[in-house]
C-alpha cells in the first residue's frame, strides 16, 4: 500500500509546532524529533524554512547526511517568490530548490486583503507569484504542495479569488493545495462545507491545516477528510502558536480506530504513546496528562462505582483498547474507590489479593482513613505500594532507623544574598549510626541531601536517586495555623520515576515523610 | 430573557470535574468555585452527590447557608433508587430530596449490558427504578434531570431500550434527558445523528454530556446543539476523568461568538478568562497556556512576519476580539500588551494613571520582568498595589528595617510527637531594634509569629492580622534543586482579606517576602 499516494499524514511539528510560545528547538532536537516522527510512520515531515534562518538551513544540510528515514519524506517550507522578481532569481526560492528536500511546501496568500495589506501587491501579481514559483520548482524535479494561508477567511471575503489561487497552483503542477485555517476560528460544519465546495469546484487534491482556537482542531480536520480532503497536517502533542495546531496523533487515531481508514503503516499507531512522550522530552514541554489517546490519564479510572464492573468487562468502560495506541489502563486509588479497585490496583502492582477478603477490607479501610486525613494515593503510587506491601507482608519495608532531624533556614550576610538551608539528620542504617549535615537552597533540598548522604554510606545505590518534582498543597482553609499540608514528591532513578506523599501540620515534616518513602521505594526496587 | 428556560448551561466541575486525576477539592474549595461559576452566569451548578460521601453532604448544607447565587441553580447529583426498594425508602434518594437543591440530576443506566453487569438487575426493573425515582422527586417539588449514562454505546447496542429509558424518564416528569458519552469515544457526526434521532423519536428536551477521549468534546457538544439539544454539560478548564469533560468555556464561547446564540447573561462571557484562572488557583492545577479562548497564549503572536499588518488591522490575525472573553492580544517580540489593563487596575485601586504615559510604561515593564521571574500579580492584588504605590510615590511603603531571620525545624522527643518550628527575627520598627523568637507548627507559621510579635510592639494593630491561606507552586519543572518556588499568602484583618506573592529558590525565603508584603499592606491600609 502506497501511503504517500493514498493519504498524506503531514507533520509540521518542526516548523509550525516550533512557533509555540516558549518552545525552542536546536538542530539536534529537530533531527531527534524527525527520527521519532519517522518511527510513527508519518508520510511527510516539514523540517523548517531553509534560507529564512541559519538553523533551518543547517537542519536540512545535516538531515541529508544523518537522517535515514524509513517512511517519511522531508518537506522544505517556504514562500512564493517576491513580487516583481523571477522565481529563478529569488534567493529564498533558490534555498528551497537547493535544500535537498524532495518536497517543497509553498505558503501563498489566498485572502485578498492579506495580499494587499501584508504582501502589498496586486491580486494579479499574487497569482503570478504562485504560478511561477510552483512551476519553477516542479520543473526542477520537486514535488510541490501549496499552503493556502488564511484560506477560510479569504473564502468568506472573496470566494472566486480564493479558488483562483488554488486553480493557479494546480495548473502550475502543485500536487496538493492545503487549506489553512490560519487564525483558527472555524467550526467543523463550516470546514466541511468549504472543503466540499473546493473539491467539487477545482477537482484538485485538497489538504487541511487546522489550529485549535475554538477547541475544534481535531474535529475540523476530520470534517475536512469527511468532505474529501486526503492530506492532513498537524503536530505531535498539538504544539503550535496560540492554542496550537491539530494534534496529529488524535487525528490519526480517530481516522484509523474510529473511521477504519488506514493512514499509517500497519502497527505503528501502537508506538504513539511512546513517541508523544519522547518528543515531549526533547521539547521539554511537560506532557498534558489529559491528552487524548496518549496522556497518562487517558485511560485512568477513578470512580469506585465502576471498578466492580471493570473487573467483569473492561471494554464497557473504555472507548477502545489502550494497547492500540501503546497506552495502558490504570486504576486510581482514592476515597471514592472501593474494594474492587484496590484488588485491581494490587494486580497491577503484582499482588494477587483476590483470595483474601480480610486483607482487601483492611487495605481499603486504611486508604479511606488516610485519605480523610489528607493523603492521596492516586497521585502517589509508590506510597500506596509501600502501604500494600506493609499489609501483605506484615511490616513496612524499612532500611533505616531515624533518630532525629533538624533544618535551619536563615538569611545570609550581604546585599541580595539568598537564604540558605542546612539540615542535620541522625539515623542508623545497616547497623551503623550516622550524623550527617547537608545544605540546600531550601529546607527540603537540605533534608534530601542529608538523608541521601547518610543512607548512601550504607546503600551507595541511593546516589542515583534524584528529587525531580515537588508539590505542596494546603488542605484545610480557614485558620492558617491549623492547616494540614500535603506534599507530593517525584523521584527518579534515571530510568523511571515515582511519586510519594507526606501529610502533616508542618510542611517540613510532611516533606520528610515523602522523602523517606521515596528513598525506601527506590531501595526496595533495587533490592528485589 | 429566562436563560434557565431557553438554554441550559450546566456546569459539573464540582462533581464530574472533581473526578480528574490529582484533583481533590475541599468543601471550602467547592464553595469558592461555585461563586466563580455563578459569576460566569451558568444556569446550573452540579455540586456533588449528597449522601454518597460526607464531604458532598456538608457542601450542600453549607451552600444553603453561605451561597447567595445570582444566576445559577444548585443541582444535586445522585442515582436512581436501588433495585427492589421503593424510592421513598431508599436513603440515598432521601439524601437528594433533603439536600436543599431545587434540581436533582439522576444518573440512570441506558445501556442494556450495563444494567445487567453493573446494576445486576433486569431491564424492566431498571425502567421501574427510573420511573419511581423521577416521579418521587418531582412529587416532592424538585426539578429532575436525567443523566443517561453510556447512552451512545447503549444506543448502538440496543436502540429501542435506550430510547425507552428516556421515554420513561420524560413520562415520569423529568425535564431534561442528558445523553452521556461516558466513555468519550464519539465523533461529531455520530453525536449529531443520534441526538437528531432522539429529539424526533421522543419529543423530549435533550441534553448533552461529552468527554474528550477523541479530542472532540467541544465539537461533539456543538454537534448535539446543532441537532436540537438545548442543555449542555461541561466543566471549567475541561477538568474531568481521563481526558476530561467538554470545556464549558470553549463550548459557550463558540455558541455565543461563533454561532450567535445567547446562552449566558449579557456581558458575563467577558469574565471567562479571569474565572478560568481563578478556578485554576483553587484546584491548584496549572492552567494550560494553549487553552482555547482563555489560555495565556491563546492570543499571543510570535510577530515577526506579521507585525506591520497586525498594526494596520489586528482582526486579520485573530479569529475574534480577545476582549470578548476577557483575554488580551500579546505580541511576543515587542510586547505592547498590559498597558490598558495596568491603567484599569490602577483606577480600580484609586490611582489615575491615564495622564502619565511614562509611569504606565515603567509599571508595565516592571510587571513584565517580575512575571517572567515567576511572580503573578493577577492572584496577588496587594503585592501589585505595593508595586504601584512604589512607582507612583517613588519609594516602597515600609514600616520596618529587617536585619536578619532564621528558622529551625526539628523533630521532638517522644513517640508520635510532631516536628516543631522556631523562628528568630531581628528588625527595627519605629526606631527601636527588636529580637524576637516565635514558634509554630511549620516554618512559615513560626516566621509569621515572630514577625508580627516584633512589629506588634511598635504597631499593635498587626495583632488582628491573620494568615488564612497559603499556596505553594513549583514553577520550573526539571531538576528539583534549580526550581523556582512561588508562594501566595492570604491575610485577613477580620474585615477583608488580601493576597501577596513571594518568589525564590528557597520556599522559606519566598514565604518571608509574601509575609512581609502582607503585613506592610495591612499597616498601610490602617494608616491611610
């Protein structure tokens, strides 16, 4: 099956996605992401605008040498020639021609007012710019796609002209004209109507490029496909300017799993969750837990109401098998959960609790009591696992005997100097007593340093543990002094990470509890 | 215009939204959010399930006493009676009846397999449960809405039975039957087809309840309205289980601004951005910058290419005027945003800044720099007022000269003893130097005690100030030790309360900054 011919899945993470506020990709980042996109099996990867900035020029140079793409073709993005210049003489067009990319995607104006106000040229010259640039690049052997910028607004303002731009591109040899909802204000029925009209009026191959300003980017893309578009643009994790572009994974998953259209090579959609998270690691944008299909919460169930029936038939409570996108069902333990979810959660962690009703009752009761005191186990899997082990094995896993700890935070001398924290921990580990002092730029860091230095003398493997996130929540509003503080800590061993919870009137004490659980969990995993 | 009658905007943030992983609302949080929702002008606020858990029972009790809703009616959520029991004898039904809510939303099974597997009763008994419970509550004077759970899957599995459940509810007196896409797997065209069929087959009033598992919750809701639904459920910021519920603000903004349907009281949609962010402060879920309509990036432009054309006509580059939802256009390169809101804010605080362009520019620049470092003045009015006064009067209001402070937190002897904090503050107030030590059950409480004891000797009026809420957020994810901490503190003088902000690597230092601002603000107000 030739997926390049049948249906185009066109990724623009490296170009339009990179317009997102706060997102900044190096050339190495872009090469890394391109490999991930190829692993997902997209047909086209838009790499950037060679010639417009040195980074993108460099990307195409290195891509030609270093990327060995299995599925995707690389597309160079650029604009039609400047007004009043031959396409062959425009240096920006030359940069596209010489980029090494076999596909060029040309952005062109299709909204009459934008031609006049932003390009400052005539409607006729804009058509000539489209015609000349497309035919020049086609003559040079490249495949050309046209991005019709502001198409939907332009269609409303001047339908004949908007269609004329597309016809001009098709006649000059463009393979696709992608209709761009550049400002992102469209709704699905509108997109469907316009795409249907374009398909029947021009007879050309139509593509769609949506932004999420109305919260409908995915649905708009599907409406376009339903109306005859056979080329869909989007970005991984919906990155992009303002509210972002259409999330390509959601679009593709809906097409394949809901509408039975094969748009990726067989089996690759199951890589989606892994790839979405890998790309998020490169962009350093924290993944959205609620992201459709690939979010960590996308198949997480909280309600105790459902858990008993989930045991009987999980498909009654999920819209698809999460394995189809490489995700997993998870059950959250919470005060709304009952016995059935505790049992299921136990199974997830490798404990078969089904034979012991008393044990399940005991654990369920303890969770309820602790959650009423402010603990939350749905967000702290590792603390829940320690609780489970304690109930199953009769004692809580423990590697140290803590005698006492103390933290001092104080202002430093000198103007503008930041406060410093110093913690002293006294504990016994593997039969030896340690008194260790650690410093940090906050009380929890200082405690973490002291704790891991002390334990590390008996268990050197704690050296690779690292506190990577820390959340504090005050639970009881009202009088500040009686408030209960909940601390959640995320710890990594470089391969995976886990959350632990601590609760108390004193924020430092709550942090200490979560820190100790974090280290205990890490050591237990290591020693199993 | 009676918006309760014409079109229902039904918010379920406090019930279905609270199912979100990691979201945990206290009764005070729920009351706070209910006030915000009322300020947005929604018609109905689903408060929770009274009788099912003590927290929700307490919420309805306190709501009856403390909430003075201007626009919304409170709805209690609950289930149809148990199998084999009269509705009047079911204690959970009694809890709904006695909740004080004038509206009850009953969840009922409409999918045959769920009746058999989850309810473990017959299809006939399920219909009787619907009929009895609805008619009992209607007879007791309550308005009843039916939430038809798993309706879309049920319709596919057994259309006649799914419709029979709705007809039974309508005949028993239910005003609305809301069709729930409980598993969230639907697409807009499917939703439209089913809703259209239900409207014409039953003749009843139809509602829609969508989840975002396909990334189409907003579009699915709109498709339902297009097909005849006149009741839309959703949550603020799209909170909810798994991928979340339909984002009510996106749905409402699309209905009002794109489809010209009035569904909120005049003018209230312009509060949407403020309210979405205020609710996020309560839930402590960081707001998504790319959120449609209300996200901080929703109208942010990486200018460059467009800059000059944006100046000529901004509407060429945005799908609507951001003021319609209380948001602002921002240009990320040459930021000219903020000036107008700074002026407005100044007026609100009693400063007329309109005559002094340089002053407004200076304040705008300082706010921008400080916000890029992690401060937030939107949530900390008092700190902003101090900044404003500093710029207007040339020096920051100050009542003390702080020399140094130190906090010690340590474990206490004895089993089960909680850790204790002790703070020493050295400062000069009204010409006298004080060295004072305070104790507290946490470092911030101890500092607060010491600070107010020291200042209180010069300014006795600080005795009535009280720290009533405290929030901590870690701003930089990644490596814990480099993270920046933001602290927000709410202080009361018994009559009103104000928020201050502090930022720093050290959580105690950030807290100190916010504490000092809080006391300064309180003293300044007293001495004016």
